[in-house]
C-alpha cells in the first residue's frame, strides 16, 4: 500500500539571534526610567509601557533596532510566502520574580514579536497554545507521543533573541524564577 503523509496548516515561529546589538544598552537604559511604564492587566508582578507610550520603538534613538527587527519581519514574511508587514505598535514589559503573563493573543496583528534584551536563561519560558487542540477528538492511549498531541508547546527563550509568530497564536509565560525579565513586544500589519 502506498501512502503519503500531508501535515497541513503548520504554524511557524522563528527565533532570530540579536546578540551584541548596538542598541541594547540604550534600550535597557530607556526601559529603566520608571515613568516609561505602568501596570498592565495581563502582567502579574511587573510593569509595561503599553498604556504609557504606544510604539516606543518609533523614538529616534531606536531606529537601528527597529530597522533590524524590520529585516527579521521581512525574512519571516519571505519564508512564509506572505505580503510584507510593518510595525503597528510596540511596548516593553518588565517582570519581577514570580511574575507571569496570562494567556492572550494579539488579535488582528498579522505577525507579533517578542525580543528579550534581559533574561536569565530558563527562568521564564514562553508557551504557545495548540490552535487546533479544541478540535481534536482523538483519544491517545498507550501511544508514542507525537507533535499532534500537545496542548501547549514551550519555547525556551534566550536573552538577546527575537521570536516572531502569527498574531492570532495564543501564548503565555510560566512564572518567572529569575530576578528581572524584560521583553520588547510588537505587532505588525500589512503595508
């Protein structure tokens, strides 16, 4: 019997290494100013610039970082064969020990991203929810685990890395076991 396996509807997350980015220290200095952030409902034990300044990456001092993230967005679009996107908004979040981000998606955003300029490795990983899990009707009993049986997938995030993913993909974090975790998040839309 001949067969051909067709794994349909893949969901792509791409990890870009931005280690040694020249704007990192300037970014961390900007983020450390208390008036640049406030509380946010999805974030336990932390603050965010989400309500304070929409799209802080438009500040002139971050043009280099913004341009490099745009190159990553272009690469992501090219690898998926979709139209190119541009920034819609951006914000940062600072999370203390024990903090976490609740499950959410970025709604109408075509591509969303998370860049981690400050993070102690394996202290607060990122989880993505299986977008088709609610439709799965199979019962798995005494079988070998496969990629199709997970409700959530853990991405072990790394400091100075940028992660791009579809905006509709639900995600959350585990509790932060480190001291401080900083993430720069953004949404992108079609030109």
